[in-house]
C-alpha cells in the first residue's frame, strides 16, 4: 500500500466525512513512521486553520518523533515550545524535548525542563535521565553527568 496516498486521502479537505482528529492522527502516525516530517507540517497547519478542532497532543507528538528520527533538534525545540503554550504535553513529548535540548547543549534549559517534570505531575524515567546525562556529556560537563 502507498503511505502517501493513504495520508493524502485521509487529510484531503474534500473528505468531509473524515474530519475527525483520529483520522488526522492516523495519517500523521503513518507519515512519522515513514519519516515524512516535511509533509506533516502542512497537515498540522491545515488542522489548525481549517478544521473545527485543534491539533491533538498525539498529532504534535508524531511530528516531534519524526523530527527526532531526522535529527531536526532545532525543529523539536521550537515546535515543542509553541505546542506547550496550546496544551499539556505527554511525558514522551517532554522526553523528546529534553533529548533535543541535550543534543544541542542547551544545559540550562535542559536542567530547568527536567526539574519542571515533577511539578507537571511526571516522574522522570530512564529516558529523561538519559537525556540529562547525554546533555552533560555533550557539553563536556562530566562531573555533573556522574552526579
């Protein structure tokens, strides 16, 4: 089957019978699996402007995952910071954000975001700690990485 055709048929504006968030989530999930983040951005913009609902956290999370696959760390950071103004994000999305901050060496933002996880009701997990340690290692702050 053709991922491009599936995604386009689900998200085409003339498919009025398919205007539910779940159908867009499915299309974006398939695009994310195929690493087609360039095609995901216009779909999220379409959902934002042309549908009666806003992009869901799942939709935004799929885009963040696609960016992560492509190593688009700056895109993760800017998208996440914009998304979190609109809605609460899941721990998976927070961990992707932490990872991008670490890979970019933005230690102060990484540490602040990591420290805020608890206040948001999340318990840091192995992915959160890995992002923090990796950020310290990339920034050559070895002592902090060992603590």
